[in-house]
């Protein structure tokens, strides 16, 4: 009995230690997942959810240790140049994302993947975005601020706008700083508010003209070759006739043979 009691006691102690270790590890993981990102300031809102403020910290990339219970993130006034794919995929409750006043020139496809069900407001104003990539906004139904970016308006942009699910008023923030072609007079205008402009038709006309010029060039080459071919054969036929005339009278072939030869050459 004493041996069995001692074994049970040791077994109970080991189990207690394992359980205690498991609880500590769970608490550590939970703390790591919900603690504030390095150098950022976190606060709890009365309405619920965590607010993470990383403004004006000269950040060059999106922090990778954002708490997964975050509802609002402020990354404005930093030095971000790009948002990579799945940058916020681990934040299922994120409702507000502020990326304004950075150096953003690239939003990779899937940059906001995973936020389609939660995100309500996205601010990417005052950046350096030129080209609009709909794959970066896949699934988003948020209100977005797209103003103060040097947007380039072209056929690709015009085809992309109907495919995104951002609120319609958000797209009025796309103001054309440049356009293709340059002489259509939409620089400085909100592209969505200029429905009479069809850049794809203009591009199609330009393409059609280029195709016509190319076809005319090929046609000219074919005609030139045919003219050259006919003239070359005529010259060969003339030389052959002169050769036949230069032969002695007795060695000249018959008339029918001569006509046949000339016909063959021509």
C-alpha cells in the first residue's frame, strides 16, 4: 500500500505540474496575441475592441505583431511604401484602417484580404498611388478615402472600377492627375464623374488605326514583290529571245518550240 500511495502521489504531482505549465503557456500565447504592438499605443474603447495607434513613428512596413483583437489601427504619417498581400489577414475584427499620409505606391493583390467581413472604413489618402489594382481590394465593401493620390486614368482603370465592391462614393476620390491619351481633358477631374469619357473606345480606335497602317504596309510589300517578280520574268524572257535570235539559222529551234519556251518562261 505505501508503494502504491507513493506512486499515486508522484503521478498526481506530475499531472499538476503539466496542467500548470499548460495553463501558463495558454496565458502567454493569449497575452502575445492581445498585447500591444511594439512602439505603438493601445487602448480599449468603451464601445469594445482595441485601438492601436502607430502614427508618426517613421515605420517602413506594416507591423507584424498587431493584436488579433484590434478593431481600429492608425498607421498614418509613416514611411510605408507598399502593403504586401495578407498584411492584415490575422485581424478578423478590424473595422477601421488608416494608412493616410504615407509613401504608398503599391498595394499588392490581396493587400486587404481577410477584411471583407469586418472593415468599414479605409483611408489611403495622401499617398503616391498611381495605378488602381482591383485585386488589392478584393471583396471589400468598405467606405474608402482615395483622395490626394496621383491617379492615372486609362482603359485599365475604367475596366477595373465596375469590378470592385467599395462604396460608390469612395470611387469619386479617384481624381485624374494624368491620363492616357493625354489630350482628352480629364486631368484634375474625378473620373467617376466623367461618364462621357470612354478611354477604352479611344484605345480601340488607336489600335484600329495601328492595325490599318500595318495592313497597308504588308499590302504595299506584296504589291512591290509582285511588280518586281513580273519585271524580272519579263527581263528573263527578253534575254532568252535575244539569245535565240543570236543563234545560227540552222540551230534555231522550230517556231512551235520557241513559242512554247517563251510561254513557259512568261
